[in-house]
C-alpha cells in the first residue's frame, strides 16, 4: 500500500518523505456476540518501505530509502455474508520510528529526524474456505 | 481511487444482498483472502534540526490505500482466534 507523504519547507530547502508498501503480520482474537458478526482486536508487527528526498536550493542533496518496522495494532468487525465470504472493517495503527541521521545542509550540526505513525481505516471483502 | 471505491461498494452491496439468504450458524473458520481499500488520516512527520534547534516540522497527509490480505481464523464457539497478513 502506498500510504502518505509529507513535505516540509525551509526557505528554499524542502524534504519530502513517504511511507509506502505498508504491510503487517498480526494475530487477532475476537468473539461473536451474534451469529455472523465478529468483533476483534489485533496486534502484531508492521513493516514499511520509507523514503525521503532532501533538497537544497532546488538541488537533491540526499535521498534516503530504508525499511522500518514497528508495532501494529487495532480492531474491527467482520460480518459473514455467506459460508464462503465476509466483509470486514478495521482500524490499524502502525507505529514506526525511522531514520535519524545527519542533515543535508552545509553544517555538520544539522540533523534530520523522521518519526512516523500511520493510522489506517480499511474495508475489505474476503473469500474463505470452510475449514 | 474513486473507481475503486465504487467497485468495492458494488461488491459489498452484492454480497450484502446475498447475506439475507445466508444460512445461520456459519463460522469464521478457515483460510481467507481478500481485497482491501482504505485511507490514512495521519502520515509521517519529519523534522529538520540545526544545532538541535527545530527549524520546521510538518506532518499529516491523507491518502488512499489499496492492497490484499490473507489469513486464517479458528472459531471455538463464540471465540475466534486468527492470524492475518497484509
């Protein structure tokens, strides 16, 4: 999933960051208060591919691309539609702490930090086996 | 994105209409795979510092998201345990 981008500007300098290819592997546990309805919570590990382009006076000074991981958690509901299908609505928060490094500008005293949390709300249509 | 939302809405509507005739006592047991559409309401933040003084910080960017997921659910009476990857 290509998620989001942030651009920050300082005079003629700017930084563009992006989380993309969000993924996760999560456990979940829930209960069925009524037939065909599942309420659940979920927690696991999330991954992302992170990139940042740092420009100085319109010139690309530094380009960063790296993977990051962090906790992913949330909850949702699923509604059984047939023996082989269900729809699901889910909230998942990804908590990433990525990239702390030297800044792109003239002085060694500059630094660039990027901290990321991503909130996602999603719906899905799923097809299932019966066992 | 709009076309995807419309397509998903149509698919959900079709599925919901079939749900009326679905049998009761179905379980969530089994492997599953599905298509996912969603949105983010908060994106990454980035900060530029000079001599540890914050120059500027910006964050929050709304965006759409699309993908696939797959997993397995195991149901024991009203309790459901599972694993999912996306």
